[in-house]
C-alpha cells in the first residue's frame, strides 16, 4: 500500500465497509477485524494502530465516570458535631469573585480601614529607623523615642543617635542626614 491511501482504498484492501473504517478512525475498535483496519490506516500514513484501538470505549468510560460522579452522595457530616451555634458571632463572606472589589473590611468591632495619619506614619518610620540604627529590642527603642513628639524632636533625636553611634553605617547616615538638613 502507498502512504496516500484513501478511506475507500483502505476499505477495499481490508474488506471492510466505509463506515467501519470511519468508525475505527473516530472511535477505535475491539475486534480482530478492527485491528486489521487500524494497521491498514497506520500503513497508509495515518495514526498508529495502537492509538486508534485504545480509543475504543474511551467515550463510554468517560461517560461512566461522569455518571458515577453525579450519583447522589451521602450528606456531608458536620466537621464538629459538638459545636454549638452562637448567634453573637458574625461570619463574613470572602470576596473571591473577580467582580468583587478588593476593599479591606473590618474584621472586629473597632477595626477601621482608614489610612494612618501623617503623624502616625512618621512615628512608625521613626521607630523603625531607630530600631535599625541601634539594633535594640522593643523596650529599648520605645524608651528612646518616647519623648520625640514633634518633627523637630525627631530630627534632633535621630541626629544625636547617629552622632553617638560608632557604627560606620551610622556615620554615613549621619553625614547624609546633616547634609540634607
């Protein structure tokens, strides 16, 4: 056989009908005659015979699997059968839809979604800078920055802290800070 056989030529060569050849091409087969058709298709330059034949029953198997998955399942038992419903607890839905906004909602009474004020931001940045410069623990940093309530106090305190530190990085920061001020 040449590698350009048509369906009609494969049917004639194998003695099969045209619908049988098309059936094997599309859905595979199970009989020896179907294997002969599959080998003829492979020899004509088509798909491998094993690939054609292993497709047999595939659609039926997939349909059976889906049918099994749709069967009525037993109701799911509660995770904690000893749990008691408390009406005072509020459960918030999760925003999982792509259409939902990604806004932050308060999770507890008293939570706010407001941005920190400029003063709060400055205090946070100051505390972080002092912690970085000194390498101290929370109590030490809190003690150092406790009296720094205004921007001028913060500038003076950071300048003194950098000047007093013997660390090379602190000296570079001090030089940069003095130049910028």
